[in-house]
C-alpha cells in the first residue's frame, strides 16, 4: 500500500524480574507502530487484498465485523487512503436504530464513519449468513460492485501478507508468539519459520475450531501449537486481573497492550515462563498485532461499570 510503503518495525526487549530470574529473553515486535489505525496484522492482511482489488479494477471494498472491530476501522482508513469506497456489514441491528447515538458512544465505528465507510447493520442471525451468495447479491443491489474482504481479513492473500512479519534478523529467536483471532496471522508466521523455530498461538476465542482453520493455510506444518488457557472467558471478555496486568505492563515496559488480543498473549507467555515451560536461555519474540484503537471503546465499557480503566499514557 502506497501510504505506508516504507514501513519499518522494531523489536523491543522486555525487561522484567521474572525474565531475569528464569534466564529467558523476551522481545516484542512493535507492529502496532506501523500506523495508528492500519497497524499490525491489519496492515499485513489488507496489503495484498487492496492490491488485488486494484488489479480487478474494483472501486469499493465490502467487509464484515462487530461493533469494536479493529478490522472494520482499518479497512475504512486504508480504503480512504487508497481511493476506495468502503462498506461495512456490522453485527448487531440494534446499533443502527440510532446511528448518531451509536457513533457518539463507539469510537471504532465513529472513526470508520469519519473515513467514509457506509454501514449496514444486521441481526446476529442474519450475520451468520453474511457470506452466502444471496446476501452478497443483496448488497450489490444496494451499493453496486465491490471487492469482498472476509471478516477479520483472513484469506490466502492475507496469509501472504502475514508471512512478511518476520525478518532475517528474527531467525535468532526460538519461539514466535502470536495472539489468534481468525488464524490468518499465525498461519503466515508458521509458513515463514526457520527449521529451528516454533510458533505458539494464544487464541482470544473459546472453542476448538481454530486448529482446523489454521491447517487450511499451513497444510503439513507441525511447527506450531495453541495455548488455549488464556482467553479470559472468550472474545473481548476480561476480568480485573487482566486490566491490572495491562496497566502494570505499560508502567514497567512502556508498551501498551490491547485487552482483546495482545494482553492475553503476553499474560500467557509470562505465566508459562513462571511455570518453567521454557528452558534457560530460550529467546522468545511476541508479535504486537496492534488493536490499540479499540481501547477507547473498551474504556467506555469499563467506565459504565465503574471499573478501573486502561491507562494509555
């Protein structure tokens, strides 16, 4: 994508007493610094999809997501910067009943709307049918032709983009860790590993379907595993321990984590280190996949419940 064609990410070392005690080296790849809204794996997943849309001479993009979807806002911002109209199918028809109020309360949808995305709010039942031929045809009748990007952005082109996350310098690490949503990011990492490396994925969702999704893109690779004990109850679920962890980690390392994906991953990594899962001298690289923009909406939820908020500064 032209607007961030010269991107550079850096690996930032994490210094904590537990790492020194266990003699483990941990770095975080700061993919979150790529762009304020099109950051981390969202940039990687969109890169070749937008190139394909241009190749097919499409003028518009259509995609799907929930009310606080990082993918929705990333598509809206990247689409505007690259000259596309953007359409978002949003889960939750109640959000469309008073759009003005929804935009006032929801920073994610507000940013997407500000960047020109037009919304179509649907019930959760209809959302499950979003990929059907009939549904897509109805949207084409409504908006005209468009290029379809899947929910979360994951497809073969997205995996190709995520293969570019790791660089030659990253071959020094023994383990690569990533949060897992739809499976595209970890699939790209798996395909780009060196022979001595393994990937550990930390699913943000409950359920056992992710392994099969990942296998669709990685075929016979067996250099990866999933740690399923750190989802904190499921997608976008949390407890006070997680929020406290985010704030403490930011204070100790200067790195801000998002509560849906990266905080759960880093919490899991440090917990595994405490349990002596890794041998002394192990080098770990964790991928920061972005998602920081969603904290504003998350904090709104926390404030409404009179709970501690995530401190961004």
